[in-house]
């Protein structure tokens, strides 16, 4: 007897709790744009996701096709994420910050047959359409479509709201997220289906999620962290509050107004929130926050301390993971101050091991090695780059090139990316450790450390620093401060100051951009 078709999770919620609030898209007045607040119950979101699924099907989009979506966070994107799962397409989120050349590369490389984009980026797709010949349709929502583009909202209004039929055999929730591209062309990390449901339930149970939670999107949904945790929130019927564009005070307004209890954030947004004047923060109630998931890029210990001064003590969790490998480790609130710099112990259903350069497992404590992961949440492959996928694995363990060590209690500490390691005078130096020390200086807002050419040492340690407003600092004084926290060979030999450290949308430092002027004219570079 054939198995009964699986019921879509949104369809399930729409039946069980039709009137519960599913999505809030609450935007303040900005420039010429008026304030707006759109709400959808689970029943309403189900109808609209079905309508969008039918729009795509009528245009010839089929299970297994690639479909690019692009835009600032919005109800429309949440709807699209659910519709993509219902149709069985492979959803490819596009970073809206990309240049036309970069966007064209991703859209063409992924073999997308259709694009679903916010009207704000319609012009971008007009420009690149000649470079992406496999794209048959560009659908534009929340505004006027451009030349050779379709009005997605008009098509939606005329489409059937019934669940799509006869699509039971496709994979649910397949995605292909392109890695940040900090070291060159991004790679499409293809993930089939929703992963292992048991592992997801164990993770959520360990952290303590409950159906009554309210999730706030801190950061762009195209990133695997904010988008992935939003997906987890909707699996247990949480209300999702969408922040269209990040603003630190507006973020606090949303936390206060909707009693937000959980979110996922890179360090930069929370640093901006915590750096708001005390009188501004005092206007908003923050006591509802129960589960702040710190990730996307490392949170320094100084930032964690700042967060814990402003939010409930037991709310801060840290996860270590990646687009490719999912969530790999967890550091619980009770260990945040006890284990500074740690990313925790293995997450439920995850095995971690450290390998030396010869591929031998490191069993002793406090010895760095390359971190390998075994989990049912590991991605399927790098699209069109199988050789890079194979290079990243040893049997059924995978790595993204992070260097880590494990202490006597089994807590892991990420030293740095293998490609970011500085080799100076034969010594391995990990920039993340130096960045964490420098950020403890009260004048430092943000910092990036990397190697620059040195005739004597091969590479020397250089720090690029952004200062807090109203502060001044000399490089020699910062180096003297670092001497209190770091061994001599780890100290920066030079310091430069900038107004802002360049980062990707997910919060990772663009060290490639910072290194380029120093390595120009050299035969090799550490990129």
C-alpha cells in the first residue's frame, strides 16, 4: 500500500490554528514611504502561498527547477519561502547587495528558470537579463514591474487558493544558498529537503523553543541563519515578525510591541542595539527576550557582556555552524561567562572531530586542528563544484576549513578559518583571538586582523580598526593594550584606522577587500 502523502506544514497549521497570527510586516515611516503594518493569520498565509505556487506552476515552473528570490525582508518573501516548498522548487535566495555582475553570476550559475523579486530590485534584473538566458520569467512584487517583467501581485490575485495537487513526490524545502564569497566566486550549497526532522526537534527542544514564541527576523532572510531559524519558528507555529530593513531603535520597538521572545543575529546588529544611548534603550521593554541565538560571525566576549547588561541573563545562546553544515555546536546561557570564546559542545545529533594536517584525529585537549562534522543536516553538494565538495570531506565527515581546539570539558573553541591563519616566523597565528582582545578596548567599535607581507617574517600581523564615535586612539596605545592580553608574537605590528569595517550581509569581515592594497604587486597573496 502506498504511503499517504505528507501534509504540508503550513497547511497543517492553517487547519489546526487558522486564526493564529503567522506573520507581521510592520514598517515605520521612512523617507517618502509611509508607515505600514500587514498581518496574516496562518489560514491567510496558507491561501496566499497556495496562490503563488499556482502562479509559478502556470508559468511552467516545476519541482526541481531553480527559482531565485530577492528582496528586503517582507511578508511577500515569507509567502515565497512557503510556496517554493509547496511546489518543490529549489529556492535560491539572492543577496540584494550584490553588484549586477555578481548577481548575474549567481543567477546564471544556479540555472534559475524564474526570478521573484521586490520591485526595488526590478531594475537590477532588467540589467542582467541578457546575461541569464535560462531565466524565462521575472516576477515583480510590491511595485511596478519593468520591461519584460510580470506583475506578481496581479497574477496572485487571480490564482487558485487551493493547495497544489499531484506534487506529493517532490522533496520538501530544498534550497541552494550561495556562500558569502569572501575569497572569490561564491559556491551554491545545495541542501535537499528539510533535513532530519528528529534532529531539528531535538535542537529546538534543547534550546527550549515553545509554540508561543514570537520570532523576529534580525538580518536578511537570504542568509541561512535568519532564514533557517525563521523556518524553524514556523514549524512549531510561532508568530514571525518581519523587520524590513534593520534599524537598531526600530528593532527595539518591535521587540517591545510584539513581546519578541526569540531571534537569531550576527554580531553587527546587536552591537548597534547595545551602543544606542541609555535613554533610548530605556524607552523599550526588553524582558520578553528568552532565546537570542548568536551566530553568523563570532560574537566577541565584549559584545556578549554588553548584550547581557541590556537583556535577560539567561537568554543568550551561541551556535556554531555554517550554510553547508547546519548547526554544529551550542553554548548554553549558563556557560557564556564560564567559557569565554567557546562555541560550546556538539549539538544534538552532531559528531565533531579534529584532524591534524596529516589527517590523524586529535584526541588530546587544547591542541588545534581542522574541525570536521558528521550530521544528517549536512548539505548535499556544491552545485557544479563537486570537486570542492569532495575536497571538504573525509568519509562522511565534512569541513568548511575552520581551525578549533577542545578543552578538557569537551567545549570547542574556534581559532579561525584555515585560510585566515597568519604564518609569521613559522608560528601559526589566529586572527580571531587577536580581534577578540583588541575589541575589549573601550574605544574600539570593530576590528579586523590579517597578515601583510614582511621581508623578515613572511607575514606580519596588521589590525584595521573602526573607533566608537567621539573616541580617538593611537596605534601604539592599542598595541600596548593588547600586550596585556596576548603573547608577544601575536601582537599587531601595525594598525590602521577606518570609518567602517567592510562586511558581508551575514556579518563576515571581507578580509579579501582589506588585504588587497597590502598584497598588490606580490606574486602570492593570502586570500
